[in-house]
């Protein structure tokens, strides 16, 4: 089963097959976060009005990049439960921040930004939050079992 979000010839696909995790790039949550970043950078940021250059555009750029980066950086510390948990909590914060920024785009700039695209992205970031929650929970169970 694959999850996809289509937008103007762009397709985000994330495989739902279980496979071994050898790097952060194998994590489904990282893959989803990364693909969402690409869509935001290509389909949302360029369409915002010029007056948002140093405000909302900048926030969207930084925030969309921060989520996948936190998962990637945290993965290196996955065997240190506290550190890993902190990175995942921060990634959840970034996903929530993206939901907020996309809501602002949708509601404040309907003449610039496609409302349906924003709603789809918001739904995808909500899925990211749930994936992080379950990743945290499963990793905690792993630590309890093997430590």
C-alpha cells in the first residue's frame, strides 16, 4: 500500500512495506517529512506575496527543513533514549508549526495559495505527528526491552 499526495505533476509516495532500518532515510516519517518539505518549497513559498519575503516565506523555509533535519540528527543518537526523545519532540513541534503556517497561508492568502493544497499538506503534517508519536513509543519499548 502506498500513500501519495498529488499536486501539479508532483507525487509524494511513501512505501508502507516493512523493511529494516539502516539509516534515518529508511524511516517513513523522515521520507514523509522530506517530501513535504519539497512540496512546500516548490509549491507554497514561491506563490506567497513579496511582502512575506522576510516573514512567512522565511518561516516556511526554515520550518519545513527543520523537521526532517531533526529526525536525521536525532537518529544518530537513537541509542540515547533521552536525546532521541528530545529530537522527536522538537520534530513534533516543527510539524505543528508547519500546520500553523500553512493555516495562515490558506486563510490569509487565498488569492495566492491553493486552499486544497494547504489542507492536504496540513493533513500530511498531522500524519507526521502520529508517525513520530508511534516511533517514540516503539523506540521506548525497544529501550525497555533491551536495556
